């Protein structure tokens, strides 16, 4: 399984909640001039709409993520979502 090095460091939004070590979710990230969906694993459960940072690639469109607070307010959002804007957005 080839790692997707270009995904590491990307900012994304959780589109299907993760359950921490109990199960994966889904994340949409900005990558290659557009956005793509990946399977997402996290240490702690993350709800839909959480802004995340991709910390590693497991290969086959699967990544590790962690919650991310964007200090510049440039993180992506999900159109028509119930996400509550955070400071800087």
C-alpha cells in the first residue's frame, strides 16, 4: 500500500464522525487543487464538522487526523452543515 505523502499536513473537515480507536470516519481535505474524501482515523472520537489536520497516511486513501484549530481562519467548511463557526472563521 503506497502512502499518499501529499495528504500529510492537509486541513480537512470530518464528514462522517470518527469513533477514536473503536472505528474510522471520513474526512474531506483540500488536496491537488480540489477536495477529496479519505477514510479517517483519530485517537479520540471526532464529530461531523470538526476541522482536522492530517498527521499521517496509512495508504489506500486512509489517513490519521487530529482536531485542528486554525489560527488564520482559512480552514475549509462543509456547505449547508450545522457546523458552528469557531473564532477566526
